[in-house]
């Protein structure tokens, strides 16, 4: 497994989970090393990251559901007047065929709002990814230390 230019994730043990949603799609999308960053006590928001390797067809991640939070949004950081802010990705995350797409690159991330409990290192968080074509796919995020390289960003409206 080659993870070019992704020191953070390359440093983690890499797990590849081929998703075989339907037998008819032998080259289905792969979901690689989904993780969330551990959160401090009392935190109500968290962030998650995933590497995708789309199969032979384009797809699009349009949503994430989990019992661990009230809701999850797909976000992208943008610099406005020198300050990083984040906005929901209205069209979701496009996953071009035969390519790796990283939720976590270019300021993208999954934003968890209303955490049921803080994310603790090593914790496993069950979630369901919702794809335009592949449909609903269950995954498990692992909580990694919060001290990893991170972009500071403001949470709009908080
Ligand atoms: Cu965010």
C-alpha cells in the first residue's frame, strides 16, 4: 500500500478494508484507515479522516452517520482574510475512478457535532458512510492521539 505524501497516515498502521457492497462490483471502492482525532474532556466536536480508493467508477461521499454524534458534516477549510474557516462541502466529496482521494487533504475533514462522549485514544467509533453509488457502507473509525499534525481552524458559529 503506497500512501504518497501522507506522512501522518503513513505513520499509522494501515488497514485496507475492501468494501464489496455488491457482488457485481469486483472493483468496489476501498476505505483505508478511517480515524478520528481523540478529543479533550468535555469536547463537543471532533474530526475524522479517511483515504478512499475508488474502483473503476466515479463515486461521491455524500454523508456520514454515527450514533457517536448528533450529526456529521463534510467540511473544507478555507482561508478568509488570513483566517482558516470551514464550510460544509455542499456536493460532498467527489471520488474519481481509479484514484486515491483523501478526506483530510486540502483542509477536508468529517466534522462530528454533538459528541455523545469524547473520543478516547484507541476507541472504535462505528459509523455509516453514504455514497451516491455504493450506498450505505458501515465502517469503524479508530481514535488516534490528538497530538498529531493538525491544521488549526475555527469552527464557524462557535
Ligand atoms: Cu470542520
